[in-house]
DNA sequence: ATCTATGTTTCTATTGACAGAAACATTTTT
DNA sequence: AAAAATGTTTCTGTCAATAGAAACATAGAT
C-alpha cells in the first residue's frame, strides 16, 4: 500500500480531536498555518470574495490564491464539498 | 472555531478514499512526499531500526529523524498508537 | 467599443524544512 | 573503564512554497 493511503487509512479511524492532535504532531507550526491559510482561501473563494480582496484580508499573495482557485474549478473536488457543507451548517 | 479544528472536523466525516483525495488536493506533491517520509520514519523508529539505519534506507538526514523520535517519546502520541495498530494488523 | 474590475501568470527575493557532514552526548558492549 | 554504537545537536548550503509587485488576459459595466 502506498504511504499516503496508509496515512489516510489511519486518519479515517480517528475522532475529530484525535485528527487534530495527529496533525499537530506530524506537521510543523508553519505547515499548519500554511494548511490553515489554504483552507481559509478555499472558503473565501467559495463565498465569492474577489481574489484581491482575499489576498488583502488574509495577507497572502495572489499566486497562492490562484492555486486555490484551481482546486475549486474541479467540480468533484472534495474540498469544495466539505466547504459547502460547512456553509450550509451555518444557515 | 480555529481553522485546524475545522479542517479536522471536516476530515472526520470522510471515507479513506476521500481523505486521500482531500490530502492530494490541498497538499503539493513535495509536501505529500515529506509527510509520507515522516510517517515511514515513525514506523521504522517504532520497529527499533537505528536512526542511522533509517537515514540510509530512507535517504533522509539525521536531523529529520530526531524530530520523529521526539514525537514518539510522548507516550500518548496519537501517531504512536496508529503505528502500533498497523503493526498489530500485520501479525 | 472602451473602461474597469477581476483572474491569472511571471519575475525576483525570502523563508523554513531539510540534506550532508561533523561534533557532541549517551547508552551498550566488551 | 575503554571502545563502539547509537542518539542528538549544530553548521552551511539547497530547494520548494510563496511574498511582493508587476504584467497580461478576460469578463462586465458603461
């Protein structure tokens, strides 16, 4: 089995708190903030903030946002589904 | 809610395949290989390979392995539990 | 059609993870 | 205790992600 699959497999068995602990363990602080920023970018893109607006608010560069936009262009993106579910919960 | 918690929350709802897809979406190829290597290091440390042996076999530097060793020193580490579960499955 | 806002790409510089190598610390073997 | 093996830290250099800024592309508004 490839390693990422194995990791996914292990994560799948965990509770929210455990996933949080696992990520905190295996990622550096910087990596976590990188990951968090990508997530925030995806959320704001989904909420139709303009890229320049997002760049200003999250204090990130445009090139990073373009990357996020590419992910969301794939209509089957898991990220897209997850983010939309979060949006719906807030309603 | 802090962002990492929110991400963990979303991941917790996914199947193995979806987690795999999500990680592939949101991480770069390099980041995935970094993460995979860390995982392999943890597994080999748990199997009591010497650090120098691991460094040679996985072609990584010692400083990276020390980091892995620090994670496993925490007896409550989630990673440790996950890795041991995998080991047990193989018996 | 022109102007403006927005999306996308590209350039140079910066930064953090980490390689390679060596030094130092600790544990194990003899 | 001395030697050997292993763990840990430290140093310099490298590389990938990305900041900052500008240029280019496209879509909408007028």
